[in-house]
């Protein structure tokens, strides 16, 4: 059993009260108990702070304190589609060639069609979840830093973890929303909505927060996590490498006229630290199996547990969303007991694979499970029989045996956030963009390919890098970011089924490289300005 789960389940409900007026006022987080104790009464031991920190971790895993979606943390945001990882998948995968959805839930088709508006409920869900997390972490840092009688090495480590989790959510904010509200533990609780920070300045703050003189990586976090599921120096290194990888995107079009920052050499240096520390295990799918908490490649993952951490998001969503309802053979092949029949991949994405050789080509048309074969093309994007389903994420262990949970209603499979193969490919890309790939970068690139059963390459292009990232990292919530960095998300250079709202695919306005600040936030905070084009 995963250690952090037991802490999460036992968290004192009274702690939740302190978040009702946290970073962003209009999220209107509802306390669980109307007869709540004050935080001062609850936070009276180091164990209480451990439980509060568990809530910061748990906010990535679940969207409610009891059950998969009852009494959701955020009023007005559904506990199912508002779960952090499911909301992230909606915004990072559905607008790309890697995922399409046949459901007609509210505005969900606007995501794959790249036609969302400022009032889109799925955009609002991700924004709200990000800032709920930031509010949790800010409050922990504020109270832990001022806790008399509990200061010391353990408290310093907990504060560093909260800073790392806050940085992760700000990384998602800068990537998805650009110029965003900004608050730290220094902002008073209940203050008028926070001021907006420019994307350029948030990038610089994040780099300093991670690796500056007082950054949490080198000063506080251990070299590797003290227990599975915790942040570490390696977590911080991956996050920093990700920022450097996208530095030019994050710092371009600055309203103050500052030139975009190029950080390819820094990205290569940080990625190399991970490459030198991690040898890729031979079994790729172990990263996405029910026992992936034992996989030595995973640096940080959002935890799932069929008994203790139950959600309608995270890997439950990607596994069940890929399976037709009422087919025990298909469900059993992925170790679950139900199917929601919604998520497929586009034929353009399938075309990136050498289907006969690449071990990562884990897709099905359903025929092997007795279904009438799904079409490869998505002629009708409201029909689950159009498009193939993924078989990458599974609730079986990597040896094919059942997961430890007994009902298979909720998976044990954790959702990877950072794993070593991503750093291998970042090293190759950063070197290539910085004057030419070097021997260690080419070796890293080939290590990823050879594990998948493909031949090593003697040379590599940027197009090769992008395609290899797609094959290696699909449904790991990086594809939209990669397409933006390569200038392909909105352009006519690369089209896929239903991009821009038509079967043939269309280019779309460049404003869709960013999501809008939700209308509710703009209306409630006069300090915010909308992103260009919205």
C-alpha cells in the first residue's frame, strides 16, 4: 500500500476551513463541517502539519474529501471532470491529435475543435483546480513558517515540499493561461483578488523559486524522495528542465518589449542530470501499470489506490474512457470492471508509429474483444466506434496479474507527471536546438527508441524529436505543449481529424495557443486582463 494514502484518508476535516478565503476568492471553497474548529485549534502538533501537507498532495489525486466526487472541494466545479489530472488531460490532450472524445458533455467538443470561449466549463475547471492547489500550498507555507515550537529540519522539508507542489501548479498556469493571478504565502488571506503577473515574470520567479539562492531544490529537498510520491531534488530538476525547454514560448510577446529567453543549454544541463541518474527499465508499460509505484523510471506521479484513493478522474478516467461499456473481455484486458466508451486517438497520430515494430503501439479497434471493428478514421466524432482506443494505461500489474485492489472499480495505477524518458528526449532536443546534437544526446534519444524495439538512428532532426515524444509520451499531458513549442497546434502545417471543427481539419487562430482567463475570474477581479484575442 502506498504510504501517503493512509495520511490522506485520515486528514482532519477541520483543516479544510482555512481555504475558504485563500488565494482566489471566487473559488468559494466550501468547508466540510459547518461546525468547524479554527486552524489554530487543529494545527497543534507536527502530525497535524503532516496531515495538512497530505491535503496538498491529495488535491492532485482527488477532488473531494469523501468518495470520488461527493462534497467537492470547489463549489460549482464537478467532482468528476474537475479532478486535477482529468482537467489537465482535457486541456493538454483533447486539443491535439492524441485524443478525441465522442461525448457531448457541455462544451467538451470545443476542446478538440480548438474553439473554446472564455466561459468554457472545462477551462474554468482547470483554472479553478490550479488555484485551489496554490491556495492550499500558500496556506501551508504561511502557517508552517510561523508555527512556534515546531521548527526544525522536518518542518523545513515539509515547507519545501509545499513550495514544490505550488511551483508545479504555477507551471501548469504559465503553460496553459500565460499572464495569471499571482499570490504567495506573503499575500494576506481574504485580500482582494491577487494582481496579475506577466508570463515573463512568472517564468523568472519559477526559475528563482526552484534553483535560486533560496530555492527549494538545493537548499531543502533531499536528492531523492524519502518515500514514494514525495517531491525531491529530481522532481525540481525535471520541473526546471521543463521551464527551460519552453522558455522561448513562455517569454515571447512580452508587453514590455523584453526579448524572449533562450535556455537550451540550461535545459540540456538539467536534463543530463536525470539521464545520468536513471537507466530506463526494459519494460516500458510498467510505467502505466497497477504496480507502477515500483517502477524505477518514475520521478513523480499522482497516486491512485483502488481502496484508499478513489476518483472519477486521473487514470480511472483514461482507462475506463478507452473501453466500450458492457464488454467484459475488453474491460478485463485493462483490469477494470466498467467502460465509459468515449476516448479515442486520431488516425494521424496512429500514422506516427511503425505498427509492426514499435512496442508502444498499444491500441485496439475492439475486434479482438468481439466488437465490430472500429474505424481508424473519425468520420463521426460523436460515435465511439470511430477511432481506436488506447491500451497503454492499465489496471493490471506489469506482469499481467491483477491489481491489489479487490473490486477493480478504481485503479491502483498512478498517473506519471515526470519520468526519466522525457528527460532523455529533452536532452536530445535541447542540444539539437542549441547548435547540434551531441553524442550523449543522440545516445539518450536512441535509448528511448531501442527500448521500444526500434533501430538506433545515426542522425536526428527536430521533426524526429517531436514524433518520438508523441510515441513515447502519449496521454501523459505534454502533447499540446509540444505542438505549441513546434508551432503546430494552430497552424495548417499539421492537421488531424476535427482540428478546427471539421473532419478534414483546419488551422485556427493563434489565440488558441493559450487558454483564456475564465470570465468569472475577470468579472470578480478588476486587476486581471484577458489574454489577447479573447
